[in-house]
C-alpha cells in the first residue's frame, strides 16, 4: 500500500452513522481535536431502515442521550413529521416517545451540526488499518497493546491517542435479495472491506450478524382507503429537554396500518427455498425481535395475519416504508407477496427489500467503558458491538466518545450502572452476556424500570452530563430548580389536609370517588385512580402555577410512592455488589474453590465488580460467594 501523508489528532472516529456522530460530537465538545471518517459524506446519520427515532424502550435511550448532552433528541425534534407517545394506557414506566423522521432532513441537519462543530473535521475515506504500539506487550507479556493511529486506503496515516470504531453494518457487508447478492453496504453504499483483516491480526474476535429492511413503495400506487389511518399526538412532547415544547407543535403527517393475510403467507411458504435465510446462503444471525416476514410466517404459523405499517420516508418524497415486512426474498416473490396486502394490490416497488450481512464483534471483549480490554485507547460503539437500532447505536457512541476523551484527559471514566439508566442496562448486557443475535433494548431488560422512566431522564442524568462537561451551567441550574419545585410541591400536597365538608364531599361524589370519613391530605386523594393533580385544582385553592413537566413528576412520585420506595431498596442491595470492585490483576487461579467454568469465564471477561461478575453466564451464586470470601481475605492480606 502506498505511503501517504501524516496528520496528528486526538481522536479518530471510524464511521459517521448514529454512533459515530454522537462519539465525534462528544469528543469535540470536550476539547479533543477529532476527525470522523465515512465512506460517503452523504451517508452521515443516514437511516438505512425504519424512518423513525424512539419507540418502546428506545425512546428512553434518546431521552438519556439528551440528558447527558448528546444530539439525537435535538435532531429528531428539528426533523420529525409525526410524533406519538406509546403505551399511554399503561403505567409511566413503559411510556415511550416515538417520532417519524424526515430521513433526508434528519441526515442533513445532523451533518450541519457536525460541519459546524469546533474541533471536529469530517473526512470521506475508508480506514483500512489500525496502528498499535505493542512495546508493553513485548516487555511484560501483559497482552495489552496501545492504539497510536489509523491508516486509510489511500495511505494517509492519522496519529492519535484514541480510536472509536462505529462501523455499523459496513464491514465486509453484502446485501441479499433472493439469489442476487451485491457486495455493498446499506442502500447500495460502498462496503468497508479492509478493516476486518486488521482487527483479526490484532487478536479481535469477529463474528457475523445479519439484519434486513423492507421494500419502499411509490405512494401514488397505494390505496390508503383500505387501511387504518394512524395519527400523531394532538399535543407533541419533544425528545430533548432543552427544546421549547411550543416549537414542536407542527402539522403532522399520517401513517397507515394494514395486515398480511393467508394469501401473503402462502406465497411466502411456497418460495422459502428461494429465501437466502432458509436456503443457507446467509451466514449471519438475524435479530429475533425484528424478524423478517419469512421468519414471522414460519415461526408464528398459528397467526393468520401480521401488522404492516405504511410510513412516509419524508415530506419531499413519495417513498413509503413498509414496516413489519422486511424480507430477503427474490424481487418477483416480493412484488407478489406485497400485492396480497389490502391497499397494496397495485403497488410499485421503488427499492427492493433486502437482508444485509456484516462483520461485528462479541462485545464481551470490551470494558463497560466500551474500551477494548486488549488494546488501550481503542473504543467501539453501535452495531459493530453486536447491537441493533439507531438509538442503541447513538447511546453507545456517546459513552465511547465520553470515555475516550476522559481517558486522554486523565480523568475517571463514566460507567452508568443498571440502576441509573437504560444506557447502563444496554452496555452491561453487551459486555457481560453472550449475544447470539443483534441486541435490541426492551423495557423488560431493565430491572428498575419504574425508576428509569423516560420522563425523568433529565433528573437522573443531567448532573452527570454537567460533571462530564457536555451540559451547560445554565441547563444544570435549570434541573436543580426543577428538582426543588418537585420536592416543595410534593411536601405541600402531603401537608395540606382537607376535611369532610359538604363542598369536598360533593366534589368527590362528582368524580365517582368514595366520600371522606375523616380528613385526608391532597396527596392521599391523588393516589386514588379516579383523581389526578389536575382534577384536584377544583378544591386545591393554594396551589401555584407549575410547568407541565414538574406536575408530571409530582403526580408520579405521589401515585407510585410505595412502588418507587420498594425499588429504591432493591437498588441499594444491587449497589452493594456493584461497589465491590475486583482488582484488575486478580489471579482467578488462586481462588481455589471456584468451579472450572466460572474460573474460565472470569478470566476471559475480567469483570470490574462483583455485581458484573454475577451477571456472567456460567458464574453461579455459589461462585460469587467464594469470590466474596476470597476478596475479603485478599483485602486483609
């Protein structure tokens, strides 16, 4: 390869998808001279699959990214075309915001942010090699190398102190549509075919995953009268805590719901032998929680129909996304299949559905900081870590960017634990559990989800963002003021008593609430399911005007107080094991009573705490007890 120029920067970010954008912005905003590489500048923050941000549990991640000082929430607030709060009929723990994006506008707006960010440069180039210093490894046999730069395909060397790999689905990517295979990244973009070999030479284990996307239809060929119209919320709630709620009250577009049927399923069954998934052509493992329509028909054979969401890709295009029907079947089968769906009888495909295979890693090679255990200064985030989804990617990119910068600055890293954030659950699951398919965030994965609501992400994480340096003093002071307002109002409601007067009894009767036998506090009345903070304004004459987000927190704190307290006690127990740190140089061969499997797993993963060790598959509670006893003895010696 030709030797070219040399440049010096602090951080190199490889890939400009959702992970790369957050990583690069975090580094640059923390004062690092940063360069972000992409195979195509036109693909910055591209949405190669679904045209939306957020959704169940994913909305939590976007809110947390925003609270920490990330960009995704602000960008979707600028570019959404429909917004909806999901699961409103359920409890607040699972409420989650989801917004349809104008795809091209989302990408354009994020690119503008990157282009105007101080300390950040964008470079269209393919990184093909990581450069390391293995002096330490040779001198003391530590097995640890140190990153010193990257090399592009054109031969230019960029010397740096940290590298963040955010390669998405581009590494050795190939797209499959029936018997047709193209060796490209998503949406026909150039694949990155050289970096995988460099990673393997450095001892990084590579695995193969697969994901897919449905066809895009020409809007003019769809009969929407045969579908159910899906509207956005009347009052839109922004993703970003710093977005003025009035700025997101826009005219929204509609989405549409239709269904597959037995005709659809028959066509799929008759052509399974032509599907790369079932013909054995695809090597990679696909996402269980976002299956192709072929998978749905085979694995859920008892279902006579599946939901299909028709979603606009933007305001200035006729392309419509066919959500719920991703596929890798041949083009002729796709067209026949789609045309059995009500409303799509005469549809024309603009872009075929396809599956995409790509190289990624088993994230158990990483510390919870998202730094590689074997290479100092090398971090990674996003689908390269074996996850799926824009939001999971952005969250990891932000954490990797923060920790790469803090490492360079000689500061303590940021590790969010499972009781602090969905981001903590995401990272912990990735680095401790064996994932046989692309990892997807779900509310059920979060043990403390009543505490980790999307509505209180700012209360939980703004201070951490401020301490890192990504949140301004003004925003930090705003959150302190908000906390104070909530605390004072909760106390006032708990200390305000009303008697069983006729006025109060009439009020309760009018709202189908049981009458008072003795005096009660306003807080006690709010706990009644038929009453609310808003309804009580009729008899609560002393209240002052408060912002909507403060009122929301006050009501949740009071209504769910018992459940919240119980979960707080569980968190206290959890924190005890998380605080029991394991020395990085601990020799597990000295822990004689450990079972062989546990010893092997612990030596392989090198957990940072007893809590993390307890979540490794193959490490039993008995092994943890043995480890705790050993650590106590080790501490005394």
